[in-house]
C-alpha cells in the first residue's frame, strides 16, 4: 500500500505548480478545468527513488468558493508533508537554494531526535514542506 496523492487548495495554481516543478522535480499534467463547478486542478508527479513503481502525486486545486486559510502556524490536522532527497548535502543545498530565492525557511537543517536530517520551508502559499535526507 502507498499514498497515491495529497491535495492542496491553492489561490495561485501556476505559482504552486512552478514551485514544486522547479525545486522538487515534479512533472505536471495539463490543467483540468470544470467550468460548471468552477474547479481547476493539476496533478504533479514526483519521481520515486529507491523503490519500484511511481512516487506520490500532489493535486493542486482551485475553486473561487474556497475560503482562505489564515492559520499559517501549527494547528491540528495535517501540518506538513516531506520529500526525501537521499542525503544530508542534498538537504543543505536545496535549503540554501530556496532561501536565496526568497522562500521562508522555518526549520533550519538539523538532525532530529527521531533520526531525521531535515529542514522546513514554506511553499508559495504557506504550506510547510519538510526536506529530509
């Protein structure tokens, strides 16, 4: 069993799509648009590393009737998702690239008590993304 995909409501589909394609190597389908429901989305696919099959997908969705989430801090519910890059140096390199490109680093690279080497960045809409070795 594996997680097939996660979904995020987004204000700016194109900015979010570009972020995950540029920094995390995602590929994207063509934009889906349902004019009746005023719904648009992209499915982003990420390469699988070290395993058979495909990686998880991320669905970016937009609909004008969805309200803004003003709580950018930690709260109950899903708080982040993580990308494994395979090495400490890859985590450091991507963290510095994201920092230099102006993305907020809310967790500096470090070893955690449970054995992960990770950093945490906010994507263009404030979602917490862990980058781990």
